[in-house]
C-alpha cells in the first residue's frame, strides 16, 4: 500500500528479501502489477523494464539462495528518471531527438544502485532535458499527479515523484538543476533530496546545467532517501566535479534529537505571494521544531536569493545551449530528411527544430544569447558574480544556524495547462534554485496539506544545509517526519 | 627583408621595397598513451598510428549523452615541459573553456580549449637567423586543447563515397597550440623555428613529430609592409594560412603570400584594418594559396568556462618535478658538442637532428669513456665517435635505408672501434670495414678485426721490408725528409700503406721512417 503510515521501510523490505520471507521477484512482480494498473491514468514512465527487472530479480534471489552477499538495496525496485543513462531500455530525456536512443553504458549512480542490489523497473517521464516544472514538456505526454490526476506532479522529475507516490517502487532517482527533485516531491507528497553539488557523480546524467545538476533520491521517508543516497554518493574518477570527501554514514545519527540545533527561518520565504497553506505548513513546522527543542533563528536574511531566478535563468540556459549542441543528428538521435538542395546547415537546423520541443529551443536561444560576444559580460559574467555573492550569503547564514527552513514551492500542485506562460512556470522554482546556485544540500519533505476544491493536496517544506552536511539535513528532516508520520494520508490513487 | 625586383608600378601605386611580417601558430599533437579527456587510445601515440577508422572511440569521444571529460595529467605535464623549453611562465592557475561551433568532426558541438588563461605564456626561443645573427622569437602563449576528428570522402580501400564520412580516431587527441609574436621577417627563419621546435618537442618526448601524420601543423599569419618609395608604409591585410603540415608547404605559402599580397596591394591598395583578415589554404600541387574565408569575425565561439572540468592548479612540487624532467635541449646540446668535442656546426646538427640518434651517439661516447677509464685518448671520444657515425655509419645507413642508431651495431661495439682506431690497432679503412661487419654481429670488435685481417701489422720484419721498398721507390721524398722537409714523410707512409694493402700500422711506419731517415 502506498501512502499512509503503514508503508514498510526499504530496510524492512530488504530484510524480507534477504531472509527469504519474500523475494526480489515477488517485489518486482508487485511493482509491475501496480505499474500496469496505474500507468494508463498517470503516465509516470516512458518505459517499463519488465524483462530486465524480472531477470535481475531472479538473479538476486538466486544469489541469496547461494548465500552470497547482497547489498543494502537487495531486491528493491527503483524508478529512474529518463535522463539518467542505463545500458538497458531507452534513455530519451523526454525528447523526440533521443527517441529510441539506447545508451551503451550505465550512469555511475546506476552502477552503484545495482551494486547494492537495487532493480530498475522503469524509466520515468520528465520534462524534456529536465527543463520544466510540471512534466508537461515531455515528448511522451504529461505525467499526472496521483493525488489529483487533473493536476501536474511538478517537474522536471515528475514521473519519478509520482511513481513513488503511486507505489510503483519504494524509491526513485531524479535530477535537480533548479528544484526538479524537490518541487515534484512537494507536489506528490514524498521526500526528495537534492544532494550537495559534487556529492553524486553526474557521469551518465544527461547534462542540462552542468554546474547545477545533481542526481538525488525520492522515497516515502527520510530514512529511505538517506539509504538510497548512501548507495549513490561519493567520489567518481569519471566526474572531476565530484568531491574527494568521504561519505559519512547517513543513518548513524539520523535519529539523534534536534535539541540544541538552530534552525533558520528567513521571513522572506513565507511571502504573502505564497499560497496560505504553504506558509502555514512552514510556520507549523517551525513551531514543531521549537517544541522538539531546536532554536528557531529568525535573525537571518537572504536578500540576494530574490535574484536567484534571474541568475539561474542565465547560467542554466548558457550551459544548456552548449551541452545540447551534441544533439546534432550526425552520430545518433533524430536526423531530418533533407531535400536535394539542402546542405549541412539545414541538416543541423532541421534536425534540431524537429527534435527539440519549444521550451528546450527557448532555453537554447536564451543561453546562446547570453554567451554571445557583446552580451557575455552583461549577462553570463554578471550572473557568475551574483552566484558568488549568493554563496557568500548562505555561508553567512549557516554561521548562525544549522539548517534553513522554508517552503519548497509557493503553491501546491497546479492544474495541467495552468501555467501557460514560461515566466510563471519559472517562478515555481523561486525557493529551490538557490540551493543549486550555492551548491548546498536541500530536501523537501511532506509538511501538510492544502484543501483545494475539496481535494487534499500535499505541501512540501524545504530544509537546506551547508554543502556536504547531509547528515544534519537528514537528521533535522527525520525529527519532523517522526513527529508527523501519523498525519500522513494515503495517496488517493491507492 | 626581401626586395621585390624591380620596383613595380600600377596606377599611382608603386612598390619600392617590401618587408614581410609573420607570426606563427603551431599545433602539436601530444603523444600521450590516451586521449586528452578520456582513457581511449590516442592516435598520435605510436601504438595506435594505424588504427582502423573509428576504432579509438568510446562514449566520451562520441559525445554520447551523459558523458564527462576527465583531464589527462600527462598531457598537461607534456605541455608544461614544452612551455619550460620555450622559456615560458607556467601558469599556477589555468582553466578549460568551451569553444562552441557546429561541425561533423566535432562530436560535442564544442571544443575544450583554454581561452583567457593558457597553461603557458610569455616565452621566447632563440634561433640562428638566415642573416647569420641570432633571432629571438617571442612566444605569446602555449595552451592545451583537444583535436577534432576527420572528414573524408573515401572508403577504406580508396573507393570514393558520395557523402561525407567521419573518423573520430583523432577526436580528443591532446593538442598543444603555440602562438608566436609576429617576430619573423622571412620564410627561412620561420622554417628554422619550426624545425627547431619540432626538434625540441621530439627531445622532450612529447611527440614523434611525424609530419605526414599531422603530428605538427603550422598556420602562419602573414602580411607585408609595402614601402612606396615616397616615404609611406602600407600594411596589407593579414592572411592566415591554415593547416600546413610540411616545412616545404610552410615556406611555399609564406613566399607565395609575400608576392601575392604585394601584387594585390598594387591592384586594390587595401590595407590592414578591422575585418580585413582572411583565411587561406595551401594548394600543394599548384604551389599557391587559395581563399577560404574572407572575414574573421564571422564566428562567435561563445567561449565560457567548462563546468565539467576543474581548473588546473600547478603547485611548486609539481612544477619542479616537471622542470627536473626537462632534458638538455637541442640548441644547448649542439653548443656543447662544438665547445667540448670540437665538432663543427654541420656535424653537431646532424647528430642532434634526431633524439634517438643523439641518444645513441651519447651512449657510444659514454661507452668509450667506460673503456678507456682514466686514460686520455688522443682524440676526444665525442669527436671520434661523431666522425665514425657520420662517415662509416652514414654510409651503412644509406646502403641499408636504416637510421644509424638502428644498424645493429651496439654502442659498446662503436666504442671498441674508436678505441682500436685510437690505439692504432686498426687503420682508418679497417675501422670503416670493421664498423660495417659489426652491424651484423654482436661479437667483440677485436675478434672480428682479427678474423677478418683488419688488425694493423706492426711486425718489425714486415714493416722494415716495406719501409726499405718505399724509400727505394720514392728516393726524392726520402731525400726531402733527410733534408728536414718532414712533410714529405706522408708520401713515404702512403707508399708503405699501398705496399701493405692498408694493413700496416701507420704510427709504427711513421716512427720507423723517421728512425731510418734520421729526422
């Protein structure tokens, strides 16, 4: 059963598989059955990897039967965002330009999940190349929110978030460039973690904004999310931007009470522009932390974070315009049929015009513009300067507190087609982009509900900690979750 | 400085005299085992020279979705050694930038290069100028980047293909780009510089420098200062000639541009200015340059720092380790061979032309020292070995079409011949013959000399007989020597050598003649 308080933890599921009370095949079959029954309604996945998953499950069960060591995620079905390379199935990034593209290699995160015994059961739908906040920008149609199928699940990792909420799998991987894990986690009522930049290898993650992108987990609980991050985190010689810092044991102190911790509550984050239910959830959480013995620090301000969206929409498209140049129709991916009088330029222009959707094209143009000679200094260079200042601002804030509390998104999930103009869509990420800009770690966890048109929609609260302080991030999140687990509701799609 | 002859006139323009101004860009493919940003084999490394098309390709080279570059430290070290050899400052902090443009030989749609913070900068190289002076050529920068793939229209086996074919073997080969100041004023100096640079790079072991394989490619920027005879100077627009991969083409392109630009100026009077830069290619068959692109500012590469790579930080320890590994460079070596060994410039050049030959030569010299110990030979071993290699060795090298260092004779054998010759155990012709024989055997030199009757004869009876015969045959020479005109002794020695079939020990013969003729 998905939703509610009776979801077994991943550790419990693995214990069951290891002790042969259940089996990996059983778990995968249950997952596949759920996918089969709900996919027509939700469209969380671009591809279900039935054969692959059953085959791997049988192997894991056989290994257990032989008494071999299996990892911390033995037999756990996992859904993976379709912009993370897997050597089986397709990796399309929600784009027609990569329709049917099969990667010959696995992302480092996938290798590490599999080393721990996890089983990828499906590739999750997403906004094309992770550009969007609703999963509507997918060449394969939108994903629907399991809490209300007339609404979006958020994005860009909407398929991964909805899949976990709908019980397809206990966990999923997404990618977060400006909020693409946390915002859909908030809208789908699950936990979503954006690790510190450099914590998880990006090798095999199809790049959007290379200096901002991180792979991270979705799960029902903080502890489960920590367990999955534990598996994928760490230095990777194939990604020079991963940190050569040891990965601490995320579960070691996760249940240590928050007493004595200082939690920052910047006033500007509970803006009157937010949905009142969002602000209420944040303030209630602050009260809860105070009750649990933490000190609420209101004396922190992050004024420059107001410039986060503008900074982000220079840096991310700039990097994207270059990252997406490889999709040129020459070596793989969609290639336009040329008329006899057309030349190489037409091949590029037409393949890309046919292959990329409108939002991707818009961002390529934006990025190309801000990097052009004559505009570079005014936009790109300026954005890098602001980025440095935002980082410094966070450093100063973290001198006063251990974690910063705030909303994940300004509103609960909105109806499909509800944000027609790009700018209003961009503003969905107003509270999340700054963590990517500063490279710090952040997560969203269920913080309550909003009642909208007689429907209960989940609200996410966001916690942010300094770079590589995931242990504190999990610990703070875990305390709130422990106190509120009984308030969780079952996802109605169940 | 070259003068066009005679003064040429068109309309109201007149060329009295011209001066060439040339700056050079050189691309050197570094011979690392693996590519610049991935572990796949590098086509510029001799293990992979003849790799099948597209066999040196992995997901990173093909720019598959999701891959990331990882810097090859060895390539950075090689670039640093070249920078140090060119007296550059090695930057303690440099970074990687993306140069964005679309072309089918560029898989990522951008080339990783170094834009505003190159690894090496501000150096100079002294070269012997064509006018006999030493010319100092300024080095603006030397930075690392990755090479592109290749486009072709031929299938393996030579069959023509209608479309374009892409071979990515070369894509990602580490490429060092060296940019000089516009310090050249003639093609000869440019070629000397290019050859010297190739030699340096080969001594540093950063490239095999095989021109036909494109290990080095040159791009001269050429323009001409026209003096019109009326006190005015006119600078013609700068032309960049792309991708020259031989010294002949380099010289040809510069000389052709010299003439062409002066003529062009006569025709249109155009001078240097914004947007007046053009790019030309070299037509090797016709020996002319042809226009490729008129305006340089047509491209906006949208350079920005590559977020997938971390900056290159060179600390003291790394720099001193690299510095310590820089060997003695060709120019210094030639100077040492001249001053210490007494070689002339031509011989010094011949020995330093190839690092393998040079290493072989020095091994031979060391082997002589090992053999003679503290005994001082009459001729400096460096000199004696050089002469032997460049005479007996060069002869065998021609005959067998093999480099001198690959003839099969070992340095210890070369040393033995030199010592035997110095001690007079073998004569000059015998030394040459012995060298030839030792190319095909690893037997001891002295044994081979004995077996082949190459040991000089010092037997008193035999020498006395020949000396008597020689004096009888050349009475005038004998008379001259008796009268104190000792130079004439050479004729008598020659006579003895003739009689002995070249086997008499010349030194012993000399002594006997002097004794006999009382000089």
